[in-house]
C-alpha cells in the first residue's frame, strides 16, 4: 500500500551540541482530543509510532517503549513526566526526551514535537523518521491506516531523499 509522505518541512534545531532538540511541527486535520488518543493509546501507537508502548501513556510513571526493526527488538526505559490532556504529553525514551504539544488549529490540531537527543546522532535522519511516522499517523487518523514504518522499512518510503532534503534544511 502506497503512502504519500508529503514534502519535507516544519523542522528546526535548537542547541548547538549535545543535547540538542529537534522541533517538528505539523498541522493535522483532527481535533486535539483525537490526536491525543493516538499519542497515548498503545493500540494506536503500534500503528504509527517508531516504538510500541507497554501501557497507555496517559498517566505519569514508568513504562517501557520497544523499538522494533524486523526481528530486532530493543526495550528502552521510559518515564511519563507530564500529562495534560489534550495539550501536553512529555516522556523520556531511553536517554531522549519527547514533548508533544497540541493546540487547536482551525478544525484540526497543530502538533509540535520537541525531541531532545542526548546521544550524538544525525538530525536529518531523526527528522526524516518523524516525518514518516507522522505521515502514517495522519492516515490512521483519517481512518485509512497505512501501517507503521519502522527501521529498515523506512528505506521503502523515500527515506534517502527525505533525509537529504532535511540535511539541507537543518
């Protein structure tokens, strides 16, 4: 099944070294409460996020987020820190910190993800990964799920070209 991932954009970096924060912004066609459910419900996360969640993320406390890439699975500790439905969700993901901010935007939602990375990595690849995940999220919210795009599967969805575009942008 084909997925139109759209053009790169809506990404910027703050911080000059480690840690640094990728700010990724998208307008979604659904209200904040609907987007919130997709950010917190493990069944919905399994359909678009780069990890699966051991529990619902709508309550503070410890959990595990599992990275899946084919047969490879890596469990990373997580701590849900801020839960302000349907506006702010913040949790650690291994050493990283993810902060999702949702605000009403017309009939939809402006989603802002602040992904703070402690470990050295390639910002363009991180932006590309979130770009593909949020494209899958939009399809899920539209009621036409594409399925999750994780790990090496991203190569089949234009990862290389998107990564190159984000490298020029960031």
